C-alpha cells in the first residue's frame, strides 16, 4: 500500500472528504528545521561570539520585530518559510525609513491585516498563510501600504495579547482611550501590554470551576504567565496591575522595565496604598488609575478642593461617593467632551488623585471649587489632575428578565408586559417604512450612546425618504438588535422611564424613607427627576420636563423583591438646575440607593419608571439587609505576588453569572418566584459574589441551590421545560431576525450632484477612505464584529466571547467616538479648513468615492449582489453625519446636471502613486496627534496634548540608533548576557532560562547623542 493510500484510508476513517487529490499530485518533502530564531537571535544559541562573527547580522527594531511576531502568532507566516534572506531584506527596508515611516513595519502590518495572499488554485488549508514571504517585497500593495493616521490626543496606541491554554495571539497596535498611567508614562507607551486570558478561541471565556480540579492546569498556566512574565520581540514584560473592568474580563496590564523605570516604581507613583492590607481592596484601588479618563488640561483655572462631611444616619451613608463642583468649572470640564446637547451636564463621573465617584453641579460653589467627601477619598496619590470618565446623560429605561420577574412577583399583571411588547413589535416593523414612526421611536428610545438621536436627525434630514443605503442599513441593524435583545433578554423599552446617574439632595428638601409600623401607613419617599421631553430636539434649551407622580426605581441587576422601590417624584424649584440625574433624599432612616441592590452614588446608574401600568400594588416589600463577608487582612504589606494569586483565585472561583442564572431559573420554577426562601438565599449569595472583587471572599454556590432543569427561554443545553410564566410568554412571541446589508438602493443625489469635485480632491478622499476602512476593519477584527454598521451604531448583533451585551455597547461607545474624531480631524486637515465652503466639498468627495467603490463592486458582480458577498465599506463619509444632512438640504442649485460619471480607472489606481503619501504627510494627517483645525486651517491655539506626543504607531525613541548597529550595541548585548530571567511565556518557542535578550538601554538614556540627533533632525 502506497503512502497516499494509507493516508486516504486514515482520513476516510475520520469522515474527512478528499477532493481533487491523487497519488500523482502527492509528493513528499524532506523534513526541514527552521533556523528562524537562530538568525533573529544569534545570542540565544551561539552566544555573543556568534553575534560578533555574523557577517550580515539581523537587527530589527522592536516595533518591526513585534509586528513580525504578530504575523507569526496569527498564522500569516510559518517559521519554516522565513529564511535569513527575508529577515535581512526586512532589516534593510527598516533602515531606509523616511520621515518616521518604517516600510518594514508597514509591510508586516499589511500581512497581518490583508487576510491572506488571495485565492489560489485548489483547496488551501491555511488561507491566511503567506508561503513565499520574499514575494511580498515585489508585491505593489504590500510595499506601498501606508502607515496609520495620527490619533486624537486623548488616545494611545495599545498592544494587546491574548493568552490561551495552547498559544498566544499578538495584535497590531490599536488606538484606545487613555488612562492616567498610560498618560504619565507616554514615553514608554510601547512597553505596555494589555494581556487577556481566554480559553481556546472557539470556546471564549475561561469559566470558573470552584470545586473541580479539571481545569487546574489551565489556571496554573495563567499563574505562571503572571508570575514569570511574557517575552515578546526580545523584551521581557512583567505583570503590572489590572483595571477593575479588566479584572472582570480576566485581563491585566504588563510592562517591560528599563534600567530607569520598573513596575514597582510605576505602582508606587500610582498612589500610597500601603495602609491597605486586604489584597482585593488593594487591587481595586490600584485599578482606579486604569479607568479610561480625559484629564482637564486646557482649562485656564485649576480646581480648588475642599472637604465636606458625609451625611450619615443609623450607620447608613446618604452621600456615599458623591461630591460637588461649581458651575464655572463644570463648563470648562464639559467643553472638550463635545456633547450633543448644548447645556452643561449636571454631573460627572471622575477620578482625582485617589478620589473617585460623582461630582454634581451646585450653584453654591463658585469659580473653581470642588467639594469632596471622605467616602470619595480612597488613597493618597501624586496625580492632581481632574479626570473625567463620563458626564451625566439621559437614556431610556428598559426592562429585563430580572426586573420583570421582580415586578411580576410584586403584583404587576402579565398583560402589562405583553401589551408593551406587542406595541413595540408593531412599531419596529412599521418603522422600516414610515419615517414618522421611525422618528418617534428613535427620538424616544434613546440608547446610552445617543446613537438613536443621531439616526432620528438623519431621518429629519431626508435620508429615509431617499432610501440612502447606509442609513437604511443602520435602521435595519437597529431593529435587528432591538428584536434580538427583546427575545433573548426581554429588553422592553419603557418610554415613560429614564436610565440615569443617582445623586443626593444637598438642600435636604425631599422626604426620605422611614420605617413605620404598619408599613401601609408610610408615605412614599420622594425623588426629583428632570429629563428631556419625548421627541424634543437635543439643542432646545427648553426641552426638559420635571417628572411627577409615583415611580419605581432600581438598579441592574435586581434579584431581591425589595431591590425595586416605589417612590414619589416631586417638583422642587431649588433642584431645577439638575437634569439627567435622579436626586435622592438626604433625609430618612435609610438611604434609597442602598436599598436598590446595594447601590451607592459613586456613578451607579438607576432606572426610574413612571409608566402607571408598571407600578406594583405591593409597594413596601422589606429591602434586603446586605451582610457583607468579612475580608481577610494580611499581617504584612501586600506584595505583587499576592495580586497575582488573587487574580487566578478569582478566575477559578467567580460564580456571579452562574448564581444569576440559577436565580432566574428557580424564580421561574418555584412557588412565590423571587420571594421563595431559596431565591432569597440566592439573592444574598449574588450580593456576596458582586462584592468578591473588593472583599476577596468568594460566594460558594451549594448544589441544593442549582436547578435540575432550566426554562426554555434561557436556551440552555440539557434538560429544559417550556415555561408558561410571563418570561416564557414574552420569549415565544418574538422571532429571530437576521440582518443582511442591502447595497442596491441609490446613493443620495442631493450630495452627489451638489458640487463639482476636482480630481485632486477625489484622490485625497480615496486615500483617507482607505485609511478609514483599514482602521474600521481593525476594530471589527479585534471585537469580532460582522459588519461596519454594528461598529458605527454600537448595536452589536453577536454575543461577545467575554462580557455581556450591555457591556459591549458601553465599551463600543468611546471606541467609535474616537474613531470618528480621528478621521474628522484628518479630513478637516486635508480640506484645509472647517469653513463650510471649504469643508463641504471635501465631505461630498468622501461620499462620492464611497459611491464610486460600491458601483465598481456592483459592476464586477454584473449587477447581481448576493447575501454575504464582500462589499466595500460605506461608512467613511458618515463621520460627518450632521454635515451630510446640511449638504443635502442646502438652499442652492446643484452644480451637476446629473449623476457624476463613474470613473473605474481612477478608482482602481488607488494607492499606486508614492507621491500620495508625501502630499498627505505634508498636510499633517500622519502627525502624532490630530488636533482641532481652525477656520484658516491652523491648529487651534491652546489645544495641546495632555501628555507627550506619540507617533502614529509607537517607534523606538532614538531613530538614529535603531538604524545603525554600533559597537555600543554589541557591547550592550554582551553586558545583558549576565541578566537572567526566569521561565517566561514566549509566543513561539521556549528560551533557556536566563538566555533572553534584554531591552535596549540606549533607547531610554538621556545623553549628548540626543542633542546631536535633535540638531541633525532640525
């Protein structure tokens, strides 16, 4: 039997189909040992003598080598195919960098992002693999691949690594909102690494296994990685710390130390937390520094901080986490946020040194005053800048499976929920055809990112009447997203409701909660709430209304019957300056927020509903008395090794989502629902699990609390039953909806015919569009999103591997906002001014080249577009969604008599002229940061970066030293031989202990060479 016959028999035994392969086409090749790593790191195998003996040594800068390892980790290259000639050519290409452009890095970025060399004859087992790397140097697309555009000054380039049980995946640097630590150490930005631990990519998140040893090997790998570090591109990265949101998603920051800065020094700068002996709380306090924030750097005034007392009564804190800010300072804080609504927000979630929480605008403070309370001050820090996480904003209230279960147990009839759902299902269908219905729903169903308000304005601008393809896709993805959450999460929008920050009544006017006997005689506690009128335009200063009457208030998640409170909304003139926040009383026996799932006022969101059909008959169910578990204090200072142990222990024992699912199933099955004693116990356990990241004490789920079977609406595998309770009825009504983009409708002639566009303007627009589409694809790949419309709208249709749907939308908000700002600034810079007469033609050019790309694709498909067919991105011009609406409605004649002529040749020549890059480089679109441009085309004065500028992608600090190998480099490498490092995680192979190459010291030294280099560059 021949080799092929043996292979064919074995493959058929595993039901593997064989097509187009015969014995004649099969050939055997001798085994080949890769010399890739020996060539790249001669010191790793032959010592320094091998390095000195090398006649044509390979010396790739860190950014190039990192990108090379990105390509290897993602399967674009195999080490066997990477010969010494490829590495030497790559080195030569890197050494010919020009004006901060490193062609070697650009070429490797092209490899990582291109998706593969293209279709080849016959089946291809690895479509992403480049089997002939040397051919890339002759590939016009690869060699002429442009570098990334600059990024907004409040963003940074982040390298992300995903560690799985079997391998490690590196990602091309992506722009992300910055935090305090990254701003402070911006000169070392390429030494930070964001690491996330996951199961294999087909499985996603690493699930906890508190009582099982089955996955101990997996958790041991996580521990070893944290303890020993990761080696990438010749640098050793050590565990630094983790942000609080990162922690819940099994992520952490790593840092590659230099001889001048290490992880201990960074942690010491972050703040004095030595007084904290509870490991979990210690980690949480360090995590404050990694919150995504914008610092207040361009205000002409600094803040003057005063301390005011907390309001406490009966051991309950009524002001937990909330402080005050003057109206004048709030105005300066709001200015760089570029908010849709013109009025200054009433509150800001913030960080200031070691303080955190909410700052609420109060007229009794003047000029630059900020008042902080002891409950806000967590530790001492050297940072003195006021940093903003997010301002207060209005979004519509929504129900979910937990709140529906609680309200149902308190007496709200099933018909109330079913009628709300029925009405919305009818409206969603009608909204696809009727602009008035779509306008009403979008303006009232305001999401947390305010996208629906933007889409409603697009309807007002006439894009729905024109059936504009991008707009129609956004409208359809909104409907598909709404129906998916309606089916899977019972997300019913409540028009008479709000989802807002909570704060306290500093005037002490509102009536508080009092424990009276009998409960029926109790008057309802009072709140104050002022929100936008339904359908009011966002720029109307008189568009707000004060809510009055009975309301229900609560937080997500609510599992205990007492977590949802009935209150009375009243009108208090002294509180009229507060909008888009719910004001709780400072009077009474107990504060309202702590009754709502143990909430406080440091930035917690509360839903307030005044829909009369949802006010429960039972209004005074006793709130849960939360008894937190006692944290364990060490008898010594907390060490980094303690943080690592806690990180892994949390991964193994976190049962928060499991407890929530058990509660939902048991509440559906048991008599009394969430009032059943078993459900009450689960609610208490869930509260302990929520506190686990700060207490360090896990919540242990007993087997007796686990359901034997699950209701059908939970879509759990295994034993299930058909539930006829309200959640089961709601689930059965909604059918699954698929979203398929439709490109067949015509682009809007109001824009295409508006201006006569020059060839030069169209050429520039094509280049910026290519950059935009590339950046958009990076976001899609990183977040595993299927379409550009999900990115633009934040209405994500796929379930994330880690986290939940609500967290995904919250995360996507700032990502797409920064993406739009980045390309708006680039277009304004290329156009030369933000004056309409200058900018509007360039925006029309962006729309034109997008239309052009779609028409070419339709022509190539011979007019027959099929579902799933690859199409060019069409969202580029919509970074100017407001300006497109103004262009479409200009009160002037069209400059073109008909649709413009399609010039396929011009479109196909995109990117072939090297002068394109040089011209745009001169216009500043590749500048380190893209700031605002004034009407005359100059950068706005006073707009300076809040931290040292960054290159379009992180470069080595001394470019001259990167390009020439000197005797000092050789000497340094010989010296670094003595620096041994323990067992580290290498993405591709394992180095012997102590045999890794240390980072280049000369990049961080401040020497006379810096002055010489500055003179040379000047």
